C-alpha cells in the first residue's frame, strides 16, 4: 500500500518534471513571499497526492469504505489550491474555498470536535479545518518542511487510529509524501504547490478530528489539549507569526519570510538541518500522542508539551525581533 503509493508518485514526479516547464506549471518565483527560495520550480507535488488518494479510494477493500465527507472536502480543497496556483488568488478567495471544503465535509457528516453543544461543536470544527489548512499552507515555505510534517503525522496512523476505515488511505499518502520528499529535499527540484498544501491541510484536519474521536475520550478541554499538543509545531508557528505581524503592523494574511523555519535559516542553520529538526520534532509529538492519548493521568504532559513547543518557537521569534530592533536603532544613530 505505502510502497505502491511511493512508487506511483515517484514515477509520476519523474515523468512530470520533464514536462512541467513546457506546460508552464511553475511557481511564480515572487521574492519576499513565504518561500525561502524564490526561484521558479515545478509546483506539481500535490497532483501526485490527489491522484494517489483517488486511486486508493477506488481500490479500497470492501469492508473499508472511504467517507464521502473526506473525499468531497479533499476535492474542494485541492481545486482551491489548484486555482490559487494558476491565478494567484487573493487570500479571501482562498479562505472561501477552505470554508467550502470544511462545510461540505461537515454537511456529509464528517467527525466533529464534540463539545456537547451542536452549534459550538460545528463552529469549533469549522475553525479547526480553516486553521489547519492555513497553518499547513504557511509552513510550505522551505524545502522538505511541509512534507516532513505531514509524513511524521500520517505515519503514526496505525497506532493512533487502528480502527479507522481510512488507515490504508492515510498510510498510502504517507508513502506518497516520502516519494515527494525525495525530490523536495534540499536542494529541491519541485514544490508541493498550493494544490498540495491545501489538499494535505484538509486531510490532516480531517485526520485530527478522527484522532480526537478515537484517542481523546476525556473532557472537551482535555481533548483539546491533546489535539493541540499533536499539532503543536503548526499551532505554535502560526500563533507567533500572526502575533509578530500584528505587532509590526503587517497584515497576517500577507506572505512573508518570518516563520520559524525562516528565523532559523536567518540565524545560520542549513536548510537540511531545519528540515531534519522539523521531521524529528513532529515525529516526537506523534509518539507522545500515541503514548499519552486517552489517559487522564497524562493530561499534564500534553499541557507541558504545548507550553514547551510554543515557548521555544516564541523564544526564536522574540530573539529575532530584538536583534532586528537593535539593528534598526544602530542604523538610526549612524
């Protein structure tokens, strides 16, 4: 399953790389946007994920049907990202697409983050989908980063969701992501593109609701802590980026090289080290979730993880902001 997906995406990428430039399927190469490397490269990575997902859904074992909610939402998310790659749409249009993907999934009875109140549960789940899709899209900013995050989460599915009918789909996608990383590892030959980041962002959000439902069976607050601890890297980076932009008077919706990965690179970290750190960090969070999920006595551990990851990311951001402020004052005195 995973091996078949890996081989399929590897062959797809190798073939499509030969034609991408002729077809014009390249990134815009716009400087000062979210990608660390502004050179124009093929943005075909997500197409392989989408094709593999459809193939796995069609091939699925008879006793493991793929949810219509997952498929329908994923299709809307993929088309939203594809449109953004093709037309470089404004953030508000992308937001509408994300809301549409989440609404379609929820209308088809996708799992919800249950709070005991239907309206509150629907609102929180809708926010969750949009937040994860945006956070994952924002972390697609450097070679090997987004693929490492998604792979480190989905590869834990057999232990996190052993009873889910979507285990084969998630593990198959993990294999496809591994094939993508072969060409996306620094120095990369292709990008995931918004078609890939929106698609995987939706899949991870749906996967997260299944984890909530299967692993976290305590109080709503304890469940929320458990889910945030699993997604702590994405949540922590997004929180500090938004906060730092608001402090600087910059719109949070604009792209920029001010994420955790960028800050580490600005401090001299090689890109490969950053990718390996993200891969190892997310793998550790996944293992902790496997170990602690559903056990009330480990609730303190989940809170500690959130504080440690969020505090560590905040330290990197604040240190950079202090250095930038000090440099600005030195220039003013000169």
